[in-house]
C-alpha cells in the first residue's frame, strides 16, 4: 500500500453536506420555524463529519499537494488514486516525479469522477500531485450524501424527542390527568427505525467510500 502525504494548500470554506433549508425539508419543519435552528446547524456540522469519516475521505473541494511513496518499479498498475475527487482535467496544477521534475501532461490522464490517475512511461517515487478536487459544498453534494446525512440527523432528533419524556408517564392535578406515552416503548420503536435507517445510510454511502489497497 502506498504511503500518501497530504498537504492542504487551500482548505474548503464549508464541509457541510446539506443546508439548513434542505434539512428542514427532510424533517418536515417549516422554513419559518427557527426554534431549532442552532441545534440543526450543529447536527449538520456533526453528522457531515461522521459521513465523511464513514467514507474515509474529504468531500469538500480543497487544493492539496499529495506525495506518494512506497511502491517501486516496475509497477503492476501505474496508477494513483487521488484522495480528493471528483477532479477536473483543468484542476491538475502539476505532476512531479521526483519533486521539481514535472511530468508532461500528455503522459498522464485522469478519470474525473473517481480521481484515478494513470501515468505512462517510466517514473519513480516520490510522485507529487498538486490539484484541486472534491465538491463545492453544500450545493454540489450528491443527493445520496445529503439523504444519508439527513437520515442520521432524523434519527438523532427522534432520540432526543423520546428522551425528553423519559421517566414521565402521567401528570395528575385534581380531577385532571394527562397520560404520556411509555418512554421505553417509544425508544424501542425509535431504535427499530434507526436500525432500518442505518441500513439505508450504509447503502447510500457505499459507492462513496474510499478503500485503501
């Protein structure tokens, strides 16, 4: 497995996978209702990071300098799998092998969607690639990532609602009595829903996960 060193030159302005308005739409909260805005914003940041961690990658568009070491010639497959993708052809600033010795752009090609780069001809490690890759978040985040993040937040919100009534079954005042739902039953139902959501989240994220080989 290659040893990859990543230096972020220009970090992203946002790492959020969806907007507040998009989350409110998923949760069926009216746009005019601002009572939960701060909590929702915190969840967006929190669960966007969780999704990125689950997928073992950074989705936000950044300019980075990646240096690859650990392989020796001859290569069975002379390819690099850039960590920030998608990557447009025009977003490759330089490919050097070794550092300071530029590789002719005609000698390499990039698969834009996956960030897979193939270099033709003889080259040696280390290879340094300077480029800009990823999504301009949150607007360019794929719908699957938005939906997965929304489902995780939906589950967290359901748990919070169930926990709010935990331990209180009824309130009696004189002749009046207010009966609350059984919190244990509510949590059990929520847990079942979260289990189903987890399967959906994993299915949505699978094709966006980065596996190192």
